[in-house]
């Protein structure tokens, strides 16, 4: 199981989606996010890719990752696939559904 699959907090994915929207502007359809594969699944780092431009983000703060935020993470440390804004919306919905089913 990948770390992003273990994230239970839907707000984490809302913040990821916010960064996708901020970076992509009106070109949201081309935006993709890839999640870091290291860590314990609480708040993995991630990068947003739009039209060849990449920006890395801290999973804890959702702010640009260090000074070199435009240098991509190493490919082998990222999720094998990339996810669209629609995919991230689905991640939010699945976490919200899980939370609402708790007694």
C-alpha cells in the first residue's frame, strides 16, 4: 500500500487540491499530482505538474518544499501513477464517506 493510500484525513487531500488549482489556474485539466512513496502515510510530500512545470510541496504544511521547490522529487520516490484534480476529488469523497459511516 502506498503512503497516500493510508492517509485518512480528507483535509490533506483538500489542501492538495487547492495547490493543484492554484498552480494550474484555468488549465486544471492538464494538472497532475504525484505523491511521495516514503513515510508513514500521515501526510506524504507531493508534487504538482502542469504543462512541464513542477512544484514540490510539503505534505505537512502544503507550502512549497524547501528553496528548490521547482526541482522534481526523484522519480523512484514518487507514486508510479499521476492523479488528476478529479482523482483527488474522489480521494476526498472516499475519505468523507468513510468518516460519515462511523458511529
